C-alpha cells in the first residue's frame, strides 16, 4: 500500500471535481485512457453532495441467497468493522455483490451509513443495491451503486480485505477513490499530490477558451490559437517534455 496523502495534499485534491482530476491524470501517462474509472453500471445517488475522496475498504457481499455458514447477516461482523479501522482515513467502503442475482437486495442503508460514518467512512461504492436514500443523503454520506432495492433480502458479508471489481474497475484495499456526479475514479497515489497543480494548468487554459466563447469578441480566428494551447498542453504530458 502506498503512503497516504498529507492533509494539505488531500484537501487540495478533494477541491477538484472528478473530471478535472481525470484530465490531469491523463497527462502523467501512467495508464491507458480507458482504464482507472468505473463504467456506467454504477451511478451517483447524491450528486449534490459534491466530491467524495477516501481510501478503499474492500468487501464482497451476497444478497440473493442465505449465508453458507448460517450466521446472522452482517450486523454481527465485528471483524469487518475492525478491518475498516486499520485502513487509512477517511475511508470509502467498496462492496462487490457476488451473488447469482447481484443487487437483488440492499446491503447498505441508513443503519450502515451511520455506523460507517462513525468509523470515519465518507461513502459506499457498490456493484449491488442501496436503500433509505433520503435519510442517507441527509447524513451527508455518499452512495454510488448499481441500483436501489426495497429489501435487504439475504444480505451478508462473504469476505473482506481482498481485491474487488466494480463496474469494470479493479480496486485493492487502500486505493484512493474519488467520486462525484460523473462517477468513480481511481487516483494513483504516487502522483496524487501533484494532480491539483496539473489540473489547475488545464483549467486555466479551458477558462480562457470558455471566456472567449461567451464574449462578443468571439471569432474562429481568435478561437484557434487558444484551442491549440489547450491541445498542446494536454498532449505534452507531465512533466513537460523538453
């Protein structure tokens, strides 16, 4: 597990939206552009809550059938809570539903949101379902899920602390995750501290372009050089090639 960000770096990254962070990550060329984010199978339930940022606490669950061992669902899994507390904070619970009918029931609702918030978690990302949306949103707790369900069905924890996959995104414990209305992004920790300054360089160029488009002075002749600045910056990579 890589070293977590210091508080100043963390706050600077959290002030970005996910699209700005994704644009900046592309400049580092540390992964392919079609990797590092969850696809459209997972949805942000509370866009008004803004940006979520935290370190992944991974767990696999099942809701479509009873637990094999016959133990009570997941309210008695103190080993799971203790595992969460061993990870860097703030934390994001990442839950893969591995049942034969994923998202049949909701593992996560008002009760678990309150427990997890007390454990310094800021949100949940799941390939399964969630519920109790008004109460959880009022708590200021982020939910990203494949769907919403009325019942928890046979919700139970299968195991935790290993790799999971959510909507095409592979996630390990301790991975830094960022989410907002646009979706979920995995942020490489080795470049995370530099992302805000690189994002600001891109945003500065984009603001200049947008200002021209919204002004009475707009013309294609004036647009071309500004657009070229944006394209050149994004293509040069980071650090800039000499």
